[in-house]
């Protein structure tokens, strides 16, 4: 190989002596040397957590890449086999920790379907409102650092200021900033506090203003356009084969949103659109999220306007804890409480696959029950897993800097990827 | 169930010998398929215009070792398919024991690659003709398969050195006709 | 005392230790080893609402060679452990470690086959922060505690 290279070099050098100037092709031909291998991650600022890829580089161009995951594999699926159904909820928070409530909703929805429980309308509406709010902040966490990777730090502050305000509301409502554990099987941890609707409308307005500013700053920016348009495109066919869902799939032009396709919680009664991209490049993957934030805001406004009153808990005794008064003063109440806490809700034997639209795509829970209070097997279908499986293939042929931006646009959340 | 869903009816008609049983529970349709037949059933599901299951949404496994109700084999691999045009879902299940191989779904869907690796890693089930069947979530020095019911939950295994990934890289470079 | 009388208020004397420690205290450069949920809270901590730069620790370095504070934010698994150890070894002395959150401190509620039960199994830890994830205020308190710790150190003699 070395000898062949030498021959090539002398051949290229010869015309120069006779007076011809070597063109850029000759120059770059000489630059093609041995491949260089670069570990990209797992501890790297642009990999947003714990992702690792091994890149084979020719100059700055990635000719081949392989990915490795599992650095945050913390045994979700094994751990929850030893917990009662309600105790699984805090674990689901830590799957996609940027939008914990959406995971709570996905899980409780699956278990409620297994139990064949209908939850009150107020609970459904509250889940929609808080869930969409979570989706908005999840997209903000994608958008902000995305632009930091491109060197536009200001945008991070714009969106994070608003995100902090959302956390203040969630903090007041659920008692936690990040890992909310807000839903329960058959109900919610607590109802809205007085004035919560007003607070939510205010932060929603704030987010809309902030992303408006960010869009103004970036959408016509030459650097952003050069670095994202046409970078790492994924065709619709490939996206389906890779198993993409959510914003990454819709960026490729496939109109699939579970909230529209298999509506739950009255999503079909709200007036909103599914934003769809055209090329599936990094630009589409980033900006589809801007539009989704706006659609979420529309849903929240309508849901708050039509928020029904009534209880937030189902009356089903299999899941609902008795009133505190009954627990303390009534033997049946005490036994009921004790059994629900210690033995857990008994879910009929069977298996179910229930999907909901999380911030990154289809979040599926495949739950197998053996009839006891503990799930026999909980499998999570994480949307990020499919996105990152495709990542090494879609960055091939592009440059390292493109890989960074593309990774940000896929929005890989390690907690969900590795579970 | 008095009335069978159209998807299951179609599958049963097309593959009378390969569909072991069908069931529906809470709106989920399940068809248990013979292990040897899974590739042709999946291929039919994907390509048949009436079914058009173009998404392999999920591929996972269950270990029935301690399950109260007896099952045909210890493990089951579950394929969750979704059809975008028909907006329908189906679950195909294949029962297998630890020493039995299942044909890979990688040629049909790219998403099968990593999901099958995960099933191999967590349950120790092997997929025939898989391009790169190695551990994915657990580290390279891990012994055993943690999601099996007989793997103790707290059996921890420290890792000595990190995987260089060069074996995968070599395969990939070779496939592209590159040398290093 | 002689110098101070001669030059008035334009100079003061101190010990080398005190100057060094004063500098170190007010310019900690953290290496954020963010792996999970706590890493997201660190982003909040660095952003305008909480702003860790008020304590002089806003220069987040992603090279261990340039950092003196290792902020381990998130779960460390056995697969991750060798990498964390290597990064700690690469940091130059003097260095400090904060274990942020339940997972880094003790494994948290991930008491299973793949999670390291506290990073102190691998590297020494100076401050532990409780919480899952801890609030940004808690991390600030940890940084302040560490600053008090740094002040009392006898760094020059230790070197010699």
C-alpha cells in the first residue's frame, strides 16, 4: 500500500516539472492517507450524556462509524419486576427525564388499559395539559443545547429562562422540578392548585415568545443554514425501516403522530396540526420541534378553556386508596389501604402493548402480568433507541462537525436509550 | 372472542400450519407463530397490501420461567408491528428455548438489528444470520443474561477494560471495501 | 510589617498558602460528568436563573486536564466506571469531587446488577449531595462547602 502511494505521488509530481499546475484534485488526493480512528464519546460535551461512537476518519470526513450504548444501563426492566405497579412510576420518571410526566402518562395509561379502568375526564384533561407542557420543555432542552453545539450560546439562555419558569410551576404542582411522578394508576397525585391554569398560560406564552426570538435569531442565520440544511438526510423509507417515530420521523415527511392516529384523552377533539418536514435533514429535525411547541401551546389553551370539574380519581376500589378518614377509623378502609400499598394493585393476567406519543416519539410499554400486584415483565419501547441505532449510518459521508449537530437534532436521552 | 379481527383471520387463512394460536385481549391482537416460520410470516405481514405492516415497532422477549400458567417454551420473542396506512397493530409471538435459534428480521427492517442484539444480551436468545450479534447494554465482560428470571438482581459484575469496538469497525470497513 | 509601613495601603503581606487557596477557592473549574437526570439539573444550575458563576465556578471544562472539580452528576454503571476512573486520574492535583444526587452517592434506588453503589467505590469523594435529582441550590451549597474546605488546606507544605 505504501509503495503504491509513493508511485502515485511521483506520478502526480511529474506534470508539475513540465509546467502544468496541479489542480485541487491532486492536492486532496495526496491528503488521503490512512484512516484515523476517533472515539466520539462517551464523555464528550457534544454527546449530551453517555453515547459513544467510534469514527473512522479520512481527514475530517467520517467514512465509517459504529455506535455503542449501555453506559447508562441501570436496570429499569429488572428493577421494576420487584416493585408494585404504583412503585414503578418513579422509575418511569427517569427514562426520559426531560419530560418525566409524559412517561408517567404512558405507563399509567397502559396499566389502566390492563385493568380496564376509565379515568375521569378532568384527569384526562390535566394529563393532556401537563403532558403537553412537558413536551414543550423537552423540545426546549433539545433546541437550546443544539444551538450551543453550533456556537450560538445566547439561544440557550433564552429558552432556559422560560424552562426555569415552567419548573417553578411544576414544582408548585407536583413537588419536584424534574422527576415529577405526577400520575397514579387511576388518577393523579393531586389536583391543580388555585391559579394553576393562569400560571400555565403565562409560562406557555413565555415559551412561545422565547422560541419566537430564537427562531428570529437562527432561522435566517447563514451559519445555521449552512450547518443544517442537507446534512445527514434520512428518507421517509429509511426512517420507517429504522423505526423512527416522533419528530425525527415527521421531519422525514411521514405524518405519524399517535395523538392523531390512535387518539387518547380527547386529542382528536382539539384543533391542532401535525407539523411535517420535507427532507429529513438536520434542519427539518430541529425546526419541526419549533412548530410542535406551538401546536402544544394550542392544545394547552383549548384544554384549559374546556377543563371540566369533578374528581381526579376513578371510583374503582382496585386502585383508589380509601379516604384518610376511612383508613384511620374504619377496619375495611384500613385493610383496603394496607393491601393496596403492600400487595399492590392486582392486575389481571395477560399482556398488553400500549403506545403513547412521548416527546421523542412512540413510547411503548409492553407489560406482562401474572395476576399479582407486581408486573411480571415491563418492556419499554424507547423512541431514542431506534434513533441512535441509525445514527452511525446516517452520519457516514459527512464531517465530524455535522455529526455533532445531527446528534443534537436526534435528541437522544440516555436514560431512555439504555434504561 | 366471538369475532376474530381481520388481521388474525387473514394470517390464519394464509398460514394455517404456522399460526399456532391467536388471541385478543383488551384490543391487542396476538398470533403465536411457529419458530421456523417467523421470517415468512413477517415478510408476508410487511408486503401484503391488506396488512402493510411497515413498522417493526418493538421486538422484545419474555422469560416465562416463573410464570404461573404453563407456556409452550421458556422464552417468547414478541414482535410488535404497526401499519401506517391501515393504522393497525398486531403482536406476533414466537416461543423458544434457550438453545433454539430464531431467524433474524434484519433484512426486513433495519430497526431489528439493535433490538435483536438487546434480546440476545438480556435473555441469551440467539438470532440466526444476524450481522453482528454481540452484547449491547451490558459490558463485554458480563457473564450471564440479566433479565432471565434466574439471574439474581444484585449480582454485580465489575468491568476491567472498555470495548475497543474495533471488531465491529473492521466488519463495517470490510463491507465498504475499505482497508486501514 | 516593614513593607506595609513603607508602602502604605498599596501592598499587603500574606502567606503563599493563603493566596493560592484564595485563588483556588474562587476559581474552581468544574468538569461536569453528567450522565443522567442530574446532568440536566446541572444545565439549569449553569444557566441564568441559578448561575453558578456567582461562586466563581462557571468555567465548565470538558477536558479533565483543565479542571480541578469533578462534578459527577448521574448514575454510574459498571460499564461506565472505568471511564470515570480514567477521567479522575487524568485530572491534575489538587482536585475535588462532588457526588451529585442519590445515584452517584449510593446507587440510589437502582440497587441492581449494573449500577455502581456509589462512586466512592471507585474514586474518593469530598462532598455528597442528597436528592434525586438535587435542586440547584443544593449543588451551590456543596460548592460553598468545598470552598470552605479549600481555604484551610496547607497546599504548599503538602507539595514539598
